[in-house]
C-alpha cells in the first residue's frame, strides 16, 4: 500500500496548481454547507424554541364553523351553544390536570381590542389570563421584562403590553395610563404594569395580557373562556397527544405544530434551497476533480504503463487515482471546516439588529458539530465519485499498446 500512496501523492504534487484549485473548490462547498446550515437551522431552532416556550404546546378552542352549526340548530328549534365559548371548562381543567403527560393547564379569554394613548391608537390582541395558573401552562415569566406578572392579580386594571405595541404608542415607562376599547364599545382605563418581549415580531406587535376576570367583565362574558392551554412533558408529542384528546373533547384540539404549520413548511423549503445550493457547489468542485484526474491519466499513460511493467496490478493503478480523489476530499474538508468555523466566529461577533419574522441582536447560529461530520461525508462522497471513472480508465490501460504507440 505504501507504493500506491507514494505514487498518488507524487502525481498530486506534480500538478500543484490544479490540485490547489480542486481543494479550494471542495473547501468552498464544505464551508458553504457549514455556514448556511448554521444560519438556517439556528434561525429555525430559535423560532421554534420561542414558539414552544411562548405558545401553548396544545390548545383547546371552539371549532371553526361553529356559527353555521348554531344557525342550523336555531332552524330546528334547539338551543344553540354560544359562539366562541367553551362550556364546562372548569370540569375540563380538572380532568386534564390528572393526565400523566400534562404539566399545567390554564384558561384564557382571547379577544380583539384597541389601545389608545394620547392621539395614538393600536389594534391589539387581548389575552385574558389567570395570573396564578398561566405560569404553570406557559413560560410567560421568561419574556416579561420586569417580572411583574403577579401585579395583574393585585391590580385588576393592569396590563402587560408587547414591546412593539408600547413602541407604536410611544409608551416607554411603567405606570402609564392607556384607554382600552373593547369590541362591544366598552372602555376601560388601564395601567401598564410591565412589558413583554418574545423576539417574534408578530406577537410583540399585537399582544396585550390582562386579568381574565377584568376582560370577562369588560366584554360582558362573566365566567366565560374561549381557550384552554396545555403545557406537556414532551413537546414533540404535542400532535399525537392532541389527536388522542380530540376523541373525548367536543372542541378543536390544536398542537403547536399545527398552529405554525405554515412556518414549518417555509423552513422545509428554506432547507431544500440551502442544500440545493451546496449540492451545486460540490458538484462543480467534483467536475474540477474529475477533469484534473482525467487529465493526469491521459498525460501519464506512459508512466502508468511503466508502473504496470514494474509489477503494479490493475487494482493498484485504480487505487492510485482513487487515493488522489480521497486526498483532495480530505484536504478540502479540512480547509473548508477551518474556513467555516472562522466564518461562524465572525458572524457571531457581528452586532446588528435583525428584524423580520424574529428580532435578534445579531445572527442566531447553530454551532452543532454534526455539520462538520456531514460536510466531511459529502466532500469525500463527491471526491471519490469524481475520481471513480478516471481511476477505472487508468486501470484498464494496456501497457503493451502504450509502448507500441511510442
């Protein structure tokens, strides 16, 4: 095997520029794969983690189309269930709390509204919550800036507003008085007790938390809720658990995966585009390796014939050129990994305000070592694939024919 390695590396060193170009081509593909995967999955994992922490793992709410069912019930002379309301929710809470997979349950009353401050107004989503139960069913306290959730219990007219809601209204201090206008025209003077920042633009720009009893009174819906949220042990089982619960609950049971399925579909498309780009880069580098090894075979036909005359078998000749491809893949992966690591370090050090679907102060990266393992595998695969045919052609050369043609 030593003689094979010696000849392979000798041929590589004889064509330094071409070898360097091939290594750089592979390294570009490897670094692109590492950095793009780190950026894409970092963004996706951050978004999903925020959703898992912020939003209910499973929520129970009135089914869509309930209004049509109520109209049909009226035609039959039956008493319909009220729209946008969960009946018997207290018994449902008690039943769900005993489920072995559920960590916490909390009721909510969700409505639209308008907040006014001076001459400015802002449409918002009102979430009426139970300040005692809510922390058991969500991680709301993690996103509240001054940790004043309990003040919603002591101050029934207190509210916690999203940071972008506050920014739109020009509110930058606690204790400010805002006018809350409900859909039924009722108004209430509320006090800002805290600010809420999740990092997800759509939520921070619309959400307002208020005591559920205050919102029930404001909407003339005493004792009513239209949403029950659940926190479960294994977030990955949310979809399966929701289907299990649906069989015994006459309302819609929705997992976080179903609620955000549009975003998850977009992430899948992002991943496909990312890997297509990396695949194209590695394919181009593979053609470079193919051309270099093929040119080496054509230029070294006489040398190959001499090697065979000296005792090299066809298998040895095949291995010589396969080793060349393997070496280019290994060196390209090594250089690309170092380059990818350096780019990750640079991107992580960049401080800028990123605002879009999510808001962060810098790039969100996933620094998983798995990317380097995948990059090594892909670089070796494409390098060996590119060197396979030229190696085969070299091993099939007939030394007698070569000597005769000289």
